[in-house]
């Protein structure tokens, strides 16, 4: 059942890929749909993931998830600083090592993570994932920007860290979850229809983004494959083993590990272009890790 659902999700990505190759969706169209997902449908998905049928006892797990996300991103940031700075790829240009470090730390836990997590864990999985992504966003706009900019003077906008639609939706969802009343059914039905658009639209956007990348030389370079293996296999395996060692087996732990098994973050290419890092390497790793995740994510889902 889990495998079937995950494969169905990835078939939506194939639709987006074919639509882009056939020029049904152009580059500007991808940006427009992405904006709709990030600012409209995804916040509603997060909002209604705080289902009132989920017991309030889950609140402790939400705090635990925030701690897990903070620990995971902090650990990976420290590990990449040491590994890519001293042990690996010293012969590679700094711009390439920045990308390798970035994709090791940051997975596509939001754009792909939400729909795939919902298909595996249900609404409560999205509820936990939304907390994980809050910490992810803080790291992206602070450490991530500083990493690619290569300057400690890079100052990310506070609004992007705090007042983004995802974080606002988490606060609103928590408020409704704890409130002594329910919204009228007419409102919840309409908003749920909007929320249900997130999975098809987000996966179509991922596929369309991949469809716009040049295929020439896509699979060349040892660093591309090492980066992909680290992102899809090594990182989730290490995090899972650490959780096992510390006796963390609950739902929050499993969702956290599952989110680390996502491919390279989609915004890697955008940030690489903005801060003049290795755009070609970023594009290739995002493409290959996303395509191969069709195989690795179902395995992770079955194991977790």
C-alpha cells in the first residue's frame, strides 16, 4: 500500500516532466505554480494537518520534532564543515565544495517532503513535518546563505525566516487545534479542497523543473554521484543509526529520518545562481537525486 502510494506520487512528477518537455509548461509557468504552492496551497495543507482528531498528547512530539530537526541540521552542518573542508575534494573548486556541503545538509523536505510524508504517515506526518521545516527554513536562510555566499556578512532577511507562509500556517494550525471550537464545515470543506491541490501541483512543478534541465553531460563527474549517494543513502542511514542508538523509535523520529531521505533541496540551484556557486553541479545533483529517489524513497518508507 505504501509503495503504491509513493509510486503514484512520482507519476505526477513524470506528468510535469513531460509537460515541460512538450512546452505545455514554460519556465515562467513553473515560477507561477511554485508561487501558488508555496504561498497558497501548502499553507492550507499545513493548517489542516493539525487535525482535531489527533490527541493533544501529540504536542510533546511536536517539541521533540523541533529538537530532532535542530540536532540533525546542526550535526550535518558541523560534519560537512569538517569533511568537505579537510578530508574530501580538496582538489575541487570552492564553489563545488559549497554545493556538496549544501546538498548534504538540506534535503527537499518541504516541496517533496510534505506530499510524500502525507502519503506514508497521513495527516499527522504532515503535522510533524511542518515543525521540522520551520527549523529547516531558519538554517537555510542563515547558515545556508552564509555557506554559499562565502561571507559571514551575508544577512538574510528576518521576514524570510520568521514571517513566511509556512510558519504562519503552523501558528494558525496550532491555534485552531487548541481552540475550544471548530470552523464551520462550509469553510473547512472549501479550504480542504485548496489543500488537496498541494500534492499534484508540487510534484508537477518538481517534474517540470527537471524537464527544463539540459541532458548533455548530466551524468558526468564523480562528485555528482558521491553527492547523490551521500544525500539519498548515507545521511538518512547515519541519522537512523543515531536515533536507534539513543532509543528514539517514535513517530516523530521516524518522520524526521524519512525527511532526511528526500533528494537535494530544489532551491539549491536558485541559491547557487544567486551566490555564484557551481550552478551546473547543483542542477545535476538535484536532477539525479530526485530521479533516483523514485527508488530510494519507497525503500525508506517501507523500512520506517
